[in-house]
C-alpha cells in the first residue's frame, strides 16, 4: 500500500520529460530501493533450461519470481515517464535494459 502511495506522489510531480533526468534518476533509485527492486536495474536473469529435477523446478521458480519483480520495476519506470517517452522505452525486455538506455 505504501509503495502505491509513493508512486502516486511521484506521478503528481514531475515525470521524466527528457530535461529532468538527474532528479528523476534519484527519485527512481530511491523508489526502486524502497520496493526492493533496485537489483533489477543492474542484473538480468535468463530462463533456466527445461528439466524435470528438483533443482530445475527450483531454478524455474526463482526465475519466475525474478521475472515478476522485473515486470514491476519496468512498470514503475514507465509509469513515472511523460507519455511522450513511454513509446521509446516500452519495448525493453528488462528493467536493466530500459535503465541502461535511459
């Protein structure tokens, strides 16, 4: 609940417009740290190979959890951008890819 309030507060203020990157970057760093999603800006994870062992099932579960959190990080970044910029970054496959392009 608090996270949604933080995002709502950020969206009431300035979204990323292309000229306010420095302050937006600081706000996003804070927000994603608060949401425990910051690692998604610096790391990627690839889907593990198919398998039927306990280890392969565990690896898939870890990947799916990571993937869900990565989608949350991507959504947060996109929702804090001006509408004109969203189209330029929504194609990014991961939050890290988006962050690197920004």
